[in-house]
C-alpha cells in the first residue's frame, strides 16, 4: 500500500516537473530512495512531521526509536493561538525486543496511554524506518484503536527511507485526504469561507494576514496546517475557495480538494507588498466567482490602497539607508521569488537567489522579476558561497541557519529567513519587519570594527 501511495504522489499531475517527464521517468519518481536512517537534507518522516505538527490540538505520536522524535521535535518555529499539545513529544521508543517480536502491541498501548492522559480530539501516528522494515502495520493498529476508543487515530505512513522531505510533505497531505478531510460537517458556512494550504504560521506569520481577511469579512475555514485544529481540518471541504502558499509541499491537497469538492485554488504569496495585494485580489475574485457579492472586490481595493499607503510611509524611513544595497538570497520554494520582489520594492538589488527547492513556475517568476539574466543558484558548497560573496560584492546574506557561519566568516551581515526564524515577514506588516531587520543587520556598528585589520597586522604594515 505504501509503494502505491508513493507512486501516486510521484505521478501528481499538479506537479510541473511531472508534466515534462516520460512515463518511464515518472515511474522512477523524483529521487532514489534513501538509506534507512539516513536523512539527506531531511527524510520523508521529517517532512511529514513538519507538515502536520502545526495542527495544534492533536497528539503527534512517533512510532520508532526515540531519536526520530528527538531529531524532528519543534524544528519549525510555528505558533499556536490555543492548545500547546502539539509541542509535547510522544514516541513509542521501540527497543530490541520490539524489533524481534514486532511493535504493534507497544503502539496500541501507547495510543491508549496518550488518550487516557490528554484526551485529544485525534492522535496522529507517524511510521518511521525501523518499524516499517520489521513490518509493523500501523494502519491496522490505528483502525483498531479508533474503533476501540472512539477517537480518530490517523496513520501517517512515511518512513524516512522512502524518499526526501518533500515526499514526506505530500504523504502527510495524503493522510489528511484519506482520513481527516471531509469526515465532519461544519455547523454553518458562509460565502466568504476559504482554506489556506501550505502555510505553517512560522513565527505567527498567519496572524499578520488574518486581520486583513477579517476586515474584508473573509473567514479562514482552515489553514493547513499552521495554527489549525483537528475539527477545522475535518470540515475544510466546505470552503468556497483556497489559496496555495507553497505548491512544492501540498499541491496534492489543493488539487484533490478541487476534484472532490469543487474548491478552486490559486498559488500566491503574502511576502512583499505587491504580492500581498495581488493575493487579496485573487482571493476576493475567486469568492465572487463562487457566489459572494461583487462589492467584495471594491472593499478589497479600498483596503489595499489604505494598507499600501500606510506601509510605504513606514518603509520610506529605511529606503535611503538601504537603496542600492546588494542582497544574496539563499533559500528555496516560494520564497525564492516572493522575497526577491519584496526586496526590490524596498530599493535593494538581489545579486542572486537559490532555486534548490523551487518549481519550474518558481523559476519562471524569478525571471519575470529579475530578468532573463537572473542569477539562479541551484546548489553550492560553503567554499563556493564564500567566493560568491566576494565576486558579487554582496552587502548581506538572507538564508537559513546552515549558511550563517559562511557569511560570518566573510565578515558579512546575515538575516535568518528560513523556517527556524523568530521574526514574521508575512503581509504588509511583515514587509516592514523584514526591512527593519535588514537595516539593523547592515548598519550594526560592529561590522566596521570587525573588518579593520587586527592590531598586530597594523604593526606589521607600519
């Protein structure tokens, strides 16, 4: 069953890369399987856990050795406005005897213990490499536990060795489609209900956008999965429209919900002023197509005009200090193009952007924004990155934590823009935050001091 599910995900028609492949290439999938226990930039289990853990009120139980839970716990800075149960680490911590005799009974007892102590609305059970190799059937155990205890127990069959993190994201989406979405009915619906898919509420970014939607009377039925509740996900099939934030991770959810429940979707971004405005317009347009009053479009334009004027007034305080500053962007996915647009709006020059985790559409958008000669970086070693800092004469690096030390060794400012960050950059308010953080980093008084020759070097010159 797992191999069929993996093949189904690899054949995803909504994936742009699949459209250009032959039938034989599609059967091979996106990558070769990883070695059991090997995490080459993140394994499938890690990807599934990252995708689903922001569902805040369910218990996330990892079936496997304790190291799997230890390595995957809280590695994405999502936020919750309610329950904190999602931040509690649950694992069966299987041992040598479980490997010999099987860990299914151990798993069943662990599910019972979690339900007895915490009474969550659901338990998500994650398969890992070791129990998958010994043949533990987590689907059967979860089904038996659901019937026995009267609480949904959801199997997430994504052992690490089947592929990389991105595959795990999609397998997590398949688990929601198979066992959660459409299993409950909402008490009421409105013509203004939407889903946001592929948004994880990193550092509370969803909360910077939600007030804009609230102002327009647009109700977020469910965000999959940032700050989500189990019952919201189960009822999300009654939304009128959807916005896909990151197609690399959950395009299968958006496409299949459109097929099954006729929920139209578009891919957009809330990074940057123009992208935020355009996303608000597209949300409103989709809702009007599905029956919302036409005056929603007028109210949307009025809100955009007001918010853009307010945010530009605040950004203009920083523009004279940042205009012409050269930025190297080392990230991926939707941020590879949406952040480029945001930086250019503030007068900065993007000298290069990485596309390691970007789709074909992402790359086309980069060319639209930066021109056909856009410097797109597929991947590079720290040594190559160090050389690029010098050759491109960059003033600052925006990246994840793995690259920060390369920048610091080059005596170059760095701002965290990946999932581990503690600043929210979504929406109009987020753009002000991003510009402020870049300004603080570039103009930190330590850089001129750090770049001066050491006292003993000055003596040698003298």
